[in-house]
C-alpha cells in the first residue's frame, strides 16, 4: 500500500513537470508551424510601416504568399534591425532585407549576411543603384531635404545645407541625432564627398548655431511643422507625413544649384540561408519592380526613380557606397561629438 | 542488506508528495528567472570589459543622476497624488472607497505606452493655457529686488517636455502609493487613531505611522519608472533605460561622452560590433542603476514589512468618526478623472478618422490575437506556479523571481536573446512564442509566487498543521485544504501576470516576437509620430483588451479574500 502511494506521488511529480514543459512547448507549434509554412516569407523591413504595409498587402493579394514583417523602431532605425540580422546569421529568421538606404546593405553584404540575387525585374535600374554582384538592389529614391516651417518661417529664402548654419536662424534649427539611419548615412556621405576636415567644420558650425538633436527624422519634421524650429534637416517622406498630420511646413531639396543632395534608394536583398528562398525571390522581384516604385512615389514615400527619366528631376550627390560605408563609423562618432560641442 | 534492497527504501524516504507539489514552481523559477539571472552574473563576472566599465565616470554619473532625478520626481508626484486616494482607501467605507479598489488597479494595468501618448496628444493640442505658458516669461522672486526670469520651454528635451514625461509616469503609477499607503492605513490600530483624534494629532500620528509605506511607495515607483523607456525615447530624452536599448540595438549610445560604446565603434569601418559585445555593453550601461535598484528594493521591502507587520492585528469595528473626510473623496475623484479620463479623452479627440472596428480588426487583429495567445499561456504557466508554490513553498522562490523583475525587462530580454539565439534552440524557442512567454513569466512571475506565499502566513500554517495531524501528505493538504480556499487568489495572480504581459513594453521591444507577432513593437514604431491614427486606435484597443483580465483579476481577488476569510475563521 505505501509502495502504491509512493508510485502515485512519483507519478504526480513527473506529471507536474511534464505539464510545465508541456505548456511551454505547446506554445512552440504556434510559431513552428508558421516558421516552416511553405507559403510564407519573412521580411526585416526598415522602410516605414505605413508605406511598406500597403506594398506587402498588395504582394499577398497577388501571390497568396503570407508576409511576416519585422519593422525597425524610429530611434535605433535600421541599424538595430541590421544588427539583429547579423546576430541571427547562423540561423536566419528573415528571408528578405528591405533597407531604408543602401549603406547598411553594403555592410551586411560585406559581412556575409546576404546572398547574391540579380532580379530580372531590376534589369532597367541604373548601375549606380545596385550592387555589381547582386548582393542588393536599390529602388525608389528618397532624398535628404530641408523642412521649412510655415508657422515660424525663416527670414530669408532657403536654398541649401549652408542655411542650417546661418546665424539668423540661431537656435531655430534641428536635425536627428546621427546615431543611425539616414542622418548617419548623410554624415558619412559628407565625410566622403567634402572630406573629413570640411565636414567636421560644418558640424562645428551647426553646433555653434545651436542645432537641436532630436530622436528621429519624423520628430524633426513634426517639430518644424509645429513651429518649434524654423528649419530642419530630414527626409522627404517625413516632411510629407508631418504635413499630412496637420504640420505647417514646406520642403526644399537643398543645393540644387550646387553639388546636389543625398539621394537614397531603399535596398532589397536576399538573406543568406533563407528558409523560403523561392518566396523570397518572388518578393524581391515584386519589390524592385516598376509598379512598386511607382506606388512608393505616388504614396509620397519616395520622390524619384532609380531607373532615370521617371518622376521629377533631382540633382543628387554621386555616392561611392563602399567608401561611405567604410567611413560611416568615424563620421557618426566624430560628427555626433562635434554636433554636441564635445 | 544488498544495494538492490537499499534503493527502494531510499526512494521511500524522499517525500515524493512534496516533490510533486514543488516541482512546477521550481521548474518555472529556474527557466524564467534563475537562467537569465545566471547569464547576467556571468556577463558581469566573466567579461573584463564589463567590469572595467563599472567605474562611475562623469558620463555614467550624469546619466544615473538624470535617471534618478526624473524618475524620483515622478515618484514624489505619484505619492503626493496617491495620498488622498490612500486616505479614501484606508478610511473610506462607502461606495467611493469600494469603487476605488476596482478603478485604481485597473488604471495601473493600462499600457504606459498608450498613457504617454495620450498626454503627448494633450500637449500638442495647442490649448490656450499651454500656449500662454510657453509665451509668458515668469519672474521668480529671489532675495530683495532680484527676480529670476523663467520661460517655460516646450521644445523636445526641454524642461516642459521632461515634465510631460515625468507627469505621464506619475499619472500612470499613482495607484501604487495609493494602494500601498491605503492598505497600511486600513491596518492601523483604530484605538490609536481614535486617541490621536481626541488629542488633536490624528494627521501627525497617521503620517508618522505611514512613514514606512510612504518610503516604500517612493522606492517602488522610482524602480518602476526607471524600467520604462517608451515615455522618454520619442523626443530623445536620455535616461538609463533608453541608453540600454540603444547600446544593445546599435552598439552606440545616443548621448554625449560615450565611454561604453565608443571603443566598440572606433576604427571598425564596415564591421559592426557583435551582439555579444553589444549585450555586454548594455549590461555595463545598466550596472550602476542596478545597484541603486537593489538599494531601493531593500528600502521598499523594509517599508512593505511595516505594512505586513499589522497582518494579524485585529482592527475591530470601524468607528465612523475616523471616516475619510469629504475633501479626500472629492480630490481622489478629480485625480481619477485627470489621470485616466484626460489622456483617454485626448487620444479620442486626436483621432481624425472615425473608428471602424472591421478595419481595426483587419489591421491589428493578428497582432492582438498573438498578444492574447502569449498572455494566456504566460498566465497559465504563472497560475501553475502559484498553485504549486501554495502546495509546497521552496525557499528562494520569491527572491529569485523578484530579482528577475528588478533587473528590468530590457536586461531580461537581452539575457534570453543571448541564451537562446543559437541554431539548436531557434526552432523551438527563439523563433517561437516560448521565448516571449519565458520573458513575461520571468518579469511578472513574482506576483504569482506572492499569492502562493500568502498561503504560508500564520493562519494558513495552523490550518495545514491541523490537516497534517490527520495524516495528510503535502500534496493532499494542498489539494484538499489549501487550493479549495485559495484558488481565486492564486488564479488572480496568474491572470494578473497575463494582463501585464499584454502591455509589457521593455522586454517585448527587444525580443520583437515573430511567431506570433504582438502589437507593442509596432506601436513603438508609431509612437514617434506626433499624431498617428493607427497609434491612437491601437492604444484604445489595447486599453479595452487589458481591462478584461484586469477586472477579472480584481473580481477573483475579492472572491478569494472573502473565501479565505470565511475558511480561516472556521477551519474544518
């Protein structure tokens, strides 16, 4: 009788442990089933959710392939998502990388996180906007622009980047912290095109003019629209968003009579070790296609085409992505220190 | 005696009944709390670069000072707002007090992300009073004829913006001091209070007796506020929580004099810093705050002991003369409207599209159902742990689960990511809901264990001993005596874990659950917009969703208290 009771109790102990593990494991299939689903493609996406979600919805409708999307977060931008992709490189979750610019894709490619894939839909894209080895393909150009407040307008016409350092706008200018995203890329471009000395001097001038460093480009556009600042350096889509949300601001593409502005294509790439490679290739073909680019321009996320001759004309700085990516870390660190007056 | 004969007798000596009762709780604690804590300890002890960074340099001191300053201010504000409510909770016996016991905990469970966004909407509405404040120069009279001119700066990261963040946190957390102090007040000896009233020293005596709970409230709110980063981050305010995330995500800090991530970035050109290095840097960034958190936790525990010291005190029949004054009830109701109705109304007023439930279901449905799925499993695991710990209490359960809460959601998530981001574990844990569930139970499991611990107080022990005299084993006592009385409270603990899991921000944002996806990370992408319809809609939906388990937990607690009181008064 005691032996029977002991057995019953041992069984009870084992049952309880199995129950705990069972409950935990029971939640696994929810993910596992989806993880291996043949009709799925997982995307790490640094393109803003309000635009990208519409593109993915269209892709799902056309192909029946379900997209699972991880978006970035404004403050850490695409750098955070790219870091995640790198950290998972031994067992990638993602199939497709859709970056908001090309510099990080260059980095991811050099670190072996991407697989080459030359999409037939990208044949007509200008060579400067795609990787020669097919590691990434650019589509839908955005640009760095100046957001001009209509609520607290500058006392002179705005034409270029130099206006940010104009003393007449002291303490009335703003930009995003160059920790990540387009602002970091912009700084890296200036370091490459102007040379480190001139770029550093410009950062010093901006600090001298009391430039405010905000949490993201969207915040810059919003604050300019609210009249807190007269002039802000941001992205064209953030100006569009702020304007749509009731902000009173206009947009100036800087230095169109000079060297031009930084034009940034979004970049699409196949992740190395993708679990759904065929679906991933279908999505890449879709994303770099003309229709999606047109839609992104219509949605006012992008303003210009990577195919040339489409959309408005823009004078853009010619960027050596590899050179800019190499100096990215220095530009980011040094630029931030100078902008903060350190 | 041969070894073959010896083995069964040894087995018989093990109290398998106890093992069976304790096993689930210990298993949950090991997986969800001990494992990430062990990783943390390893990161601190084994990485020389982390140890080197523990020295408090000027950057670290400034960051810590700013964090404590802002969150300490939120704690002071929350405690001040909580005092009138505490008086009503402690001394009120009418419908207002009864309603408060429901409304305050429910308000506390509303998502901080939504709360903060609600206040942001109010600030950007351009109310005439706020505009006047921004445009007016005030003069602070100093010595004699000297005046200090003050202009309220509404710019991002400016004084008014910082105050908005502090206020958002205080308005969210004021229920904590209200509850803690109110509970202590309720347990105060009525005889002492009546005598103090006769001596005209009621408030002085009351405040002296409440010193412990007030200090505990300040400590608890400071710790809770320090773990939140979603309120500060959008406008670029730098506190420890924002920097920990930034360092882990990007490898660099978002503010000046970065001694931590600087070496990681320098001279690396195309190369990025690896996740291991970023995780170590994040731990180093958080380390000074962790030490402060431990100190605050000790302070809170001391204050909480003042509350529980009166556990067995017989307060007797309530004398009406001690009833909460009317001003306290009116102030509390006004504060409730200000702290709950105003941010919710601001969200609604800022919505530019008519709410369309079908569109919202299409847009957020999968993520909401994902969040509910994960929260339900977390609640089940926590409930199992609560029942198990009520059956057999294991020393250290509350300490370890409390510690995994105190390190904060971000460090817990970083530890879990580093532990499970491996090819062999990705299929069943890293890529699935398991990791998220472990994080939520690790973060809030202490609540479930606290409900279990509640069944080991003196009256319960007496009940257990009576049952044991009749020959019942540990498991039998639990099944037949403890669980039938304590089940609503134990279940409430589990439900509470589920409710908090629904709105958890710090761990969720770092984990970015993929299968299933939950709503919080997407909300964090919207929160940066000054006004975003999807963010507002999602905030309102989350508020509505979390109210269901919140009210269920409150109802279960009420049933549990009644059942326990009745059962313990008439044992057998």
